[in-house]
């Protein structure tokens, strides 16, 4: 206590802070969950994607808080060489964000979402373009290609349209990728009676359902196994089997 007197600190103040230090932090369990998600995803998740995964696990938390906690834990996402991005600027019509993060659907074929992701192995790259039904997470259709071209996108769309009649009042959501801004793509949606919805520029949370699907798929069949695929055909077979 002599040191407290020397420092001019009241005894009550000392005991107050000593008690606080002994109490567990209200974020202790969340810190543990963040570390678990970070490890499960091979240190590839940054604070935004960890925030999405926390919400998927029933933990509602602000992304700024997740960022702060990750900094305190010394966790930082490993950057991939270059992530595929379909956004090439405004090359056509940008649709409004009708979904607006409301990913709930009360029946099948009410709300769909789509996106494109890249798989890179020593033999080359494959691009997966799926459509998912927000009602139950079913993959309605998909296309796998060695190039993220417009033909792939239209092939995925044609496969999906076989399963539904015209004028279903369906909403199809995507990001602002150049494929989804094309006149032919948008005409096909209108012909089928489908309303187009787009995420805001550079906001992955606006299409979080697709981000989560790609994350789960890559964690289950790809990450850590890249060197096991000697050819692109081997990788394609595994992706098809897993999705089917």
C-alpha cells in the first residue's frame, strides 16, 4: 500500500481495477469463436468474412468490433495472389439492390442469387458460376469453365430457366460483374419475367449468401488439397460430385 500512497492512487481505485482485471471480458467467447473461424479457414478470412460467419452462427456483432478484436488477437488474413473480380466498371445497366440483404424466402423460386468464383491449381484455373435458391440453399444450376466468359454465364442461366415457367415473379440477385450488366443477359431475364437485383459496388455483404457458399465449398473440397489435383479435369470432377 506504500506504493499506492507514493503514487497518489486511492486504495479504492486500486481494488476497482484489480477486480476488473480478474473479470472475464464480455467478448471472451467471441474472441474464441473468431480464432476458431480464422483457423478453420486457413487464416484466409479477414474481419468482413469472419463477421458474416459469426452471424451465420447466431452471433450478432458489429464489423468494427470484429476488426478491433482481430487486431487485439494479432489475426490478419493471408492475401491470395489475386482474387478474381468480375467487376470491370459500369459497362451496361446497373440494377437496383432490391434484395437489400434480405436473404429470406418463403417459397422456392422466389429469390435466387448468383456469382462467379475462381479455383487456381498448378495446372491452371477453373471458374464456377452457380445459381442458388435462397429458400433452401439448393444449387439450381451451375456452369464450370476454364474462362470466366459470357458463354458460361448464359449456359448457367439456360440450365436454371429449364426448371421454372415464365412470369414466376422471381428476383435474381448478383454483384455488378460485367456479365450481369450485358444487354443479352438482362433481356433473357425480362423475357422470363425475372426482376434483376444487384449489390452495391464493392460490398460483399450484399451477396453474403454466395460468399458463404463459396467459402464452405472451398473449405470442404479445395483448401489444403490444391496440390492433389494434377489436372483441371480432376478438379472439375470433384466440384461436380460435391455440388450434385
